[in-house]
């Protein structure tokens, strides 16, 4: 099925004679002719020169005359063969180079993934150029049409799958072939194939544009099986490709609520899959007899976007015809995804009933072994959540090393975080706070408790960390020592009572409630109480009439 004589016959006599003299002609991959250079033949493991005479314009023109019409993609073929000839042109459009690739119908090349394509699920095949994607696609069309008895339509972009000319090559069996006159219109031919010819399977080579990805999604939603190839070596390459990401579900930026962000132990802005993947299975061709398989693309993309390790199936075809299978794991940025319950205690006040109920609903139930009953990834989780409450603190204008040293000295249950949106308390100094930088204003706007130290000394930090002592944590609450930090404890209590009443009104359905004017230290307590109840808050007005407004968080 190689049709090598037809391939050799397009070359000038001196080059053709050199090819016929080769004993390893059966391993020939391609012949390269470049103007002003020696002609080369590339084999699977070697590259040789075919002549000491440089290639002339006449020789290139002779080859061009012996092949079919070159399309807008500068590719042509030899009628009723699978060989492909690609041309390089100068600025005037004249041919100055040729890449003549041998096309072969290799029966049995689909054996590694035959069970996948027979399953009726859509399969996307990835791999570097020359690794054999088109060969597998050609054999797929034949197996599904002849052996599985399905109605198969091949959308043949450059006549690579079914060969050049109007009569398809026997390598695709009884599958029907639709040629594409212009590569930019391939998506139209894909839709036409579904609407006019009632296929059960559509085979497509080299999907590369956003319109083709959209057409593939439309076809899959109509219940037609897709088997296609795309540019990229791995699933990660496709996810990172904005043009093709839609094939595997795409990705979008999502802003999580406070509770969900803490439950996931992540930042509030994360990447998530946009929709269901067009293709159910992704096959990565590593080499001609070895592939890696993602049998559940949606799950694999979800785990990849969260930085979690991804199990995949590796298959290798042995010389005796056996298929050897093993499970591998692609490491992620985290060992695994462990949902963390939202257990941040209020400062001197309990959370509202609504916040507590939401927390309970979002926390996955656990069985007697401590394993989450909703754990779909089938990976072990810690038997119990840690009893000790660890408060996350973001220092602004205070050396992180200074806080870390004091935490080690006092054994305070406090964790220093690197991002403001990951912290529960925003701690800074009086000098930084008075300048009202963007970070401080953003923290107050988002309802994060802001604590101000007079100076960033270790003694001041030690006084601040006293409130997180081990005894208070074991008792299950953190005392509100902000009341004792100031000589206005009565005013603070009255302001917090007003804040709790406002929170109840918001929970009952009101959109926003404006509180009475308060000094800065009281407003900080009000912001913190609003945040603990998953509500937004902001300060408005000028001193001494500056006040807090509590509102529902924007979704």
C-alpha cells in the first residue's frame, strides 16, 4: 500500500535512481528539495544526500508538473495515493522548495485505541508532527466503516486521509470522503456533512481554528461521534491554546465567595472549566507504539486547573502484539485537593444562623472513617479536620520575618499569608494606615478586619498575637481584645449591637443598611463582623461623620 514507485516517479532521473538504489527505501519518510541545495532523503533514523548536484528551478518545476493542484494551503498529492507534496514559494509566488512526504496505510495502527473509538465516544488525538496521527485517523475510518458497520464521513482538508483525486484511497474502506476546497471553510464542510449526509461518525484531521472548534462542539451536541486530530503534544497544550481550549471545555476566571475560597484553601479568583468538553477522551501519541490516555477529559481538566495530580492510562504495543497498560500520574502543584471546613471563629461574636447553615451545606458529609462521601476523585483525605483554629494574617508594612519569629516564640495559632485576599486579618502600622494606600482601602472595602499597630516592633506584634493564645483557641472562641485595647468598650458594644441588628435586616432581605458614624477602631470591628457573616461593607463620609454601610455581596 506504499505506492512507492508512483512517489519516486515524480522526481528527476538522477534523484529517482538514487532512491531506487537504497536498500532501506521501505523506511523512507520524505524527500526535501530546496533550490541551490543538495536534495535530501529523510528516513526514520537517518538523513542522507541524494546527489552532489544542487537542485535547480527546472527540477522543482518538473516535480510540480507531476503532482496534482496545489491548494491555498500549498499542498498537493499524487492521484489515488496517500503521498503529500508541500511547496515553499518566494515573494513572487514561484516554487523554491518542496517537501515530499511518503503516505502509508498501516493496518493495525489503531489497535492501541480501538476499544476507545468503538465505544461511540468522541476522541481527540494529539501528538507532534510526523508521529502518525493521520495514519491512525485513516485506519480509524476504515475500522469504523468496514468492521463496525457505521456511517463514516471523512472531512479531508488537504486530501491527506483519503489521498489525492476524486476517488478515495482504499485505506479508508467504505467511509465516504468530503473534500475541502478552501481550508478556511473547513468548519462549513463539517456542518454540511452532518446536515446532508446523516453520518454516525465524522473524522477530521488537523483542527486548528476557533470556528472549527465551535463546529465540532455543534456536531457533538447533535449526537454524532467525532474522531479528530489537533495541534499539541499534551492535554495541557490544548488547555493553554486559546483557539482550541474550547475542545476540552475551555477555561474561565471565577471569583469565589469567602466561604468557598476558605473551604478550597485557595485565592478568591480561580480558573475553572467553562463547559462540558466536546471530546470525551484525549489520546496523546508519545511515539508510534506508545500512547497516554485521559479517559475522562472533564475530570482531568478540572484537576489540572486546580493544580492537582492527574492519573492517566499509558499503553504500549509490544512486538508480540500484546497491549501493555499501566496507570501513571501527572504531578500537580498540590498533592491533592482537600476540602477544608470553614471554621474561622468570630472576634467575640458568633456567626449568624444563615452563615452557619450555608457552611454546613457546603461542607461535604463524612462517613465513619472520616472520608468524604462526595469525594469523586477517590483519593484519601485527612481522617478529621484539625481541631485548632488557625487565623490567617496578612502583614502590610510589617516585616514578615518579624511576625514569623514572634509566632514561633509564642506558639500562636497564626499563619502569615502572602496575599491580602487570603487573609482573615489585615495588620499594618499607624504610619501606613494614615496614608490610606490602595491595599488598605481594598481590605476595608472587602470587609476584611484591619488591625493597626502603633509601630511594627516585636513587642507590639507580641501584644497583637496574645489574643490568639492556645488557651483561647482550645476554648473554641477568640476573645475580642479590641475592646480592651481602647477605653471605649461601652461604645464598641453598642456599635456592634447596631451592626448585628443591621446584619439581621440584610439577611431578612434588605440590600444595604447605613450605620451611625463611629471612630476608626469601631468601624474596623464593624467591618470584621460583617465579613464573618459573608456580607460586604464599606466606609463612607468624612471624619468625624465617617460611617459604615453594610450590603449584600455582589455575585
